[in-house]
């Protein structure tokens, strides 16, 4: 049973930064391409950033140049550094693998960007 535990969200002013973490247990983490996703109120969940097992990355156009995804395979953890945050980044952020059926979703972490 894979467990995903996201953390690091909070309330931040526009232009601010946050670093999210996602701890993964119960799976061979290092071989999986991992992704960060987000869901804003009234909207569908969307992908934000992905990172391959070898460290290659890809970003949604809306966050390119502002967000950075990274991973620590020794800690079974994936991170999302978010800079220059905008109000439209407000959402619940989740992590999960990218390929194949998703693992059961974690509780997510709320990010609110507001002045």
C-alpha cells in the first residue's frame, strides 16, 4: 500500500515562495516518474511538473520559470520549489506517479496566494 504525504503549503503573499514536500512510502520510489498536480476550487486537477527517475523535468507553461521540481531518492521524497507565486497558483497541491494507474491520492497541501 503506497502512501503519499504532502506538506509545506500555507498562506503567502503574491511574489512569495514556498517549498512543498511529498514523502512516498510503500513503493520502489526511485524507478517512478513523479509529478506534482494541483486542483483549484471548481476546477479539474491539472499537472504542474514532472521529474523522471534520472532527473529530467518538464513543467506546465503556467509555472515554467517559477517552479522547480526535484527529488531525493534516498529519502523517497519529491519537492516543489515555488517562487514568484501568483494568486492563480492558489490550489491544493498533490503528488503522484505519472505512468500507469495513479496511487491512492494523499490529502494534499493547501497553497493560498493572497495579499
